[in-house]
C-alpha cells in the first residue's frame, strides 16, 4: 500500500512532481499546514512577498518570461481578495498560472467564519477555471487538472481553493501523469480548407499587412512568424502584447500599432487590402472605431480561442488553432505554391509605407534642458543592446517603453496590457529576475505606479534581486494628466502626485542603491553606473519633463487614419 | 439586425457551481436570460440545461462560443437552428367560486390542463405546452381570478433521431 500523506504534503509533492521551481506566497491561518509541509522540503522554493498582489504579479512575470506556469499560494479571506487584481491581470493577458488559496474548514464554509470569503465565487469572472477541493482524495487530481487547464489552449489562471481540514486529512498519494476532461478539448490544428483559402488570399494581396499579437508569444511561434513574414516580404506590426514576437530592428517591422502605435503601422492597417491577424484579438485600443477599421481589406484571423473570432471585427477567413501549427502549414503551402506575391505591387506598397515612415512619428525634442522620458528609454535600449528583460507599470512610461525599446526577442517585454494594472512592474520584475538570475531586468515605471506595490522592495532585498528600476518621475499620473490636458481643458483633477517620497532615501531604507537624475547629460552615466552594479537593486529616479505627452495618438473612438502627431508637426 | 429568441440546450458537468458559471457569464457580458431550467440527466454526472435568450446573430454566436469556453460545458446546441420541440409547465392557482368554478374547469379542459388541487374557493391547474399556449391560457382567464403563477421555464429537445449526448 502506498504511503498516506496529509493534504498539505500531497499539495507540495504535487507541485514538485509538476516541476514547479518557485511559488510566490504569503502565509496565514488557513494555509499553515501547507507552510509546514513546505518547511520540511527543499525542492519547491517559496518566495515570501510583502502583499498578495505582489505574489500574483511575480508569478505572472515568471510565467511571461519563461512560458512555464506561475504558482501562487495565499491564505483565505484577505489573502485571496488581495490576489484578485493579479489574477485578473493574468486572465486578461492569457497567462498560465495556478493560484492556491486557503479556505476555512469545510464544516465552517458558509458560516461567515474568520477570514472566510467565497474565493471560487469572487474569482469566477477572472479565471479560466476554478476548483474547491472538498475531499483530500481529489486533491492531487485537481492540482493536475489545474495545471493542465492553465497551460493548454488559450492559457489562463486557475484557482484551487483548499479548506484547512483538507490539508490535514490523509490520503494515498498518486500524481496522475495525464488528465483528460470530456468537457475541455482545445482545438490546436487549423482547418485545412480554411488555411488553403487564407494562403490564396495572402498570395493575391497587393497591399498586405500582418498584425500579430500576444498569441504568438504564448504559442512559442516567434520563429515560425519570422520565417513566414520574411518568406513573403510583407510589412508586419505587433500589438503591445506581441512586441518581440518579430524582431523590432528588422526592416519589415513597422512598429507597434493602435492608440499610441506608429504612423506607418496605423496607416498601413487603414490602407491595406489584406489583413492577416495572427494571435491578436482586435482589442479596442488597437482597432479604435470598428466601423472605420481597415475598411478596404479582406481579413484573416488565426486564434486558438473561437470566442475571439468575430467578437468585435467580422473576418472573411477565420482559422481556429494554435498559431504555431497554422503558420507551419501556411509556410509549407506558400513554398509549394506556384503563385507568388505580386512583386511590383509589393514594391509600390513599401514605397508608400516608407513615405509614412519618413514622418518619423516618434521624434521628440533632443535639445530640451529637461530630461525627456523617451531619451532615457532610448539610452536604456542602447546600453543593454536591446536584450534586457523590461517590465513596466501602466501609463505614459509603458507606452514610451513599448515605442523606444526595440525588442528583438519574445518574452523580453513584460507588461499588463489587457487589465492595465498599475503596480504590476516591480513584482513582475522579481519573478523575471528569479527565473533569469544573470539577466538584466529593468522595471520601467512612474512615480505613481511604483507606489502601488512599493513594499516589494523589501522582498527584493530578502532574495537579493538586482533589479534596475527606471522611475520616470514627472510628478503626475502622466497618462491621466495627458487626457485631462486634451479632453478636460487642462483641469488636472487629482492627477498630481503631491507629497512624494524622497525615492533615493526610500530605496536606501530598504537596503538598496538610490539615484536621483535631474539633467539630460547625467542620464547615460547614471544608467551605465547602475548597470555595472550587477548585484544590487538600483532605484533610478529620473526627474523628467512633466509636460511631455505620448505621441502619436489616436483618440478613443476614432479611425487609424485620424492620428495626431506631436504638436510641432501637428496638422489637424 | 433583429433580436431573435433562441433556445440553447447545454450538456454540462453536474458540479456545484456550474450553474453560477453560466449565470455569471450572462450577467458579466450583458446578455439576457429569459428563462433557464436545469436538472441532472439519466447519467447523474451530467446536467441538462435549457436556456432561452435573445439577441442579434452576432450576439448569439458570441453567447454560444462563450458558453462552449466554460470548462464545465460538455456540449451545446442552439435548438432554434433546426426543428425542435419546446415545452413549458405551469402551475396556476385561481379563485374558483360560484359560476366561475364551472367556467374555469371548461377553460382548463379546452387547454388540456388538469385541475390537481381543489378547495371550496380555489383550483390549482397544471398546464403543459409551448410558451404561447401558456400565455394564451393566462390571457383567457379573468386576471382578477389569478392568485399565483408558477412557470417552469422552457425545456426543449431537437426533433429526429440525433441526440445531444457525450
């Protein structure tokens, strides 16, 4: 007879058998048995965060930078509710995560017990799936199912709620090698007929455009995408979530698209006659006004999630399947096809795109006496040779990082795209650094965002995580200020961050290195010095021009051809 | 595009919380539920749900896709897409005194209802049929006589030999 283990031991063994390297968590009453089981082993390493939101973002950063699922352990009640923001963040960006939440004793469920909350109910709308384990005999299988669901199909977070008595009760331990669910069978192979139809359209295009998203990164299909795009010689744009899936320094790359995308990317989206969407979801920040979106194009959409197809934009050829498989098949078909892209038409199209490119839409004032945030990021990219892991928070700094850091590899750009979670950057960077101990990990943030999870500086100290924090400090919630300037006649309602801390002293008090940079000429030396401090976290507080805005910009609800460039060259 | 009523038949895992996943999906995405019935099938591990909703073709397409995406949903079918049968059951309590007693009994007979509870002043009538028939019976009754209406919501099944099974 196999050895009987407690639920807590089963849980930890299951994580080990699942190959889990790190779990991010915070102890509490309902999970004390689990923490005791963790204490007695060394295979699964636990990272103690300072707030459960930090645990979920750290696990998320770990997952985004490795492709492996992030794992979180929190207690019942407030532990679970604090984790919700991070769970929703992962859900919106389809990040594989397994979150184990403690729960009160099964006999106390529903009695408004101390630290009781309906975790399954609270997380239901922001998880791919969730479970409440009522019997210790089901625990190992449920953990297996959770990992299986989280990592297959369109990935996402899965919550497993485990009552305290379940972690104390005993059962035989056997970890299933595989699970099959009759109700869950994601489609990964694209429909042959649809793929053929799509290839026909792709090869007939005169003004083709490839628009790829986070699905390419999640589906490990960057190589296939690069081969496919180079084979055709077509222009390609990436969404915010898809940056790095195609090398940004390649000449076929026309930059990011959407609200703060490049002029050339958005104009090409508007004017193309064939639009191929690969693993993106026609998000509202990309599409703008649906009625005005890419009006003259035949549209093809490859997505692993059928519900993403025709949700907002109707397409001519939908293909459900994993982007890697579908691109692989398309490459084979294109290589075998007699028909080839129309070279003359393509040359004309590129000429048009190069004219749009010549507007140099990301240009900014290089002679300013104030530090321009764009200059900091351009320099960061240059000094790290475009090969650092860059996490960001949410707002202007996020858009500038996306515009000015040229990502040539997937999984280097880590940001909260869908939910737009301020506070994401620092804890996410912790997860990235743990997964890549020798890599340079930069957290690009602003003085408003960083305050939302600032407590994690303490976690960084405990585990010696040498992050490079680039705080673009403009004394405003910059994106809010920008919208108030544009759309509320400059009534800056509650967007000024008054009573800011002295970030240098703050970093030092946590045991880190702090720097304050106030002059454009000091930017490069400061970055160089910080990057040299390989084993220290450096908090760089860049005092930037508070009036700087993110351009180009398409206002919400407008079409791609209605872009605004920066005021110096502003037309409309 | 016109809003059309659709009857969606869903085979799902008989797990606690499965119903709330469906109900939650509808409220979170702003879809209508006109009626919903659910009960276990001959296989106790599966439940069969019949859901009546309405929307444009695009909305119905999203509803079926989103429902299919729920991990607990095994299979589903939009019954409205083919020939099907729908039935609803109603229990209605009416005042039955004096001359009205005979009149209500006759009306129930016309609609093939059954009187299943009788007191000196009331009847409970059981009536089964498509929604319009039930609406019709309610219309035919004197509104003041109606004491209580309990409708089961629509249950439906496709015509022909094909079936929605695992």
